[in-house]
């Protein structure tokens, strides 16, 4: 379930946090989108990545495409409510 703060908890219990990250000097910050996947239910450590805005957009598009493909029925037709 997603929250307004930029977090999502998966059905397997992992927390995924999406945050804005500014690096460098205050007058010339370098902006990144930080994606942090928390530890799993067994306590295995999570991972993180810092993405440029273009990389974040590409990842978002890839996720949307894969979600749509996964929701398709066996005959290739989208299920109700998908694109």
C-alpha cells in the first residue's frame, strides 16, 4: 500500500521508500531520486539506488509496462481496469 510520504509496503512485507535527494553544494545541488528497499521478513538487508530524474522516469515506465503485461489474460486481452 502506498502512502503520501512516498513509501510502499509490499505483500511480502518489504518497505520501498522513494525520496528526493539533493547532493553537493547548496547553490548547485545535484538532484537524485533515492529508492530504498528495506529488509525482508527474514531480516535480510535491503538495497538502495540513487536515480537521475530521467532514470526514475525510465524505471516508472518499465514498471508500468511490466504491470500491464502481467495483468493481461492468457489470450492477450487486458483484464478490466488495465491499460
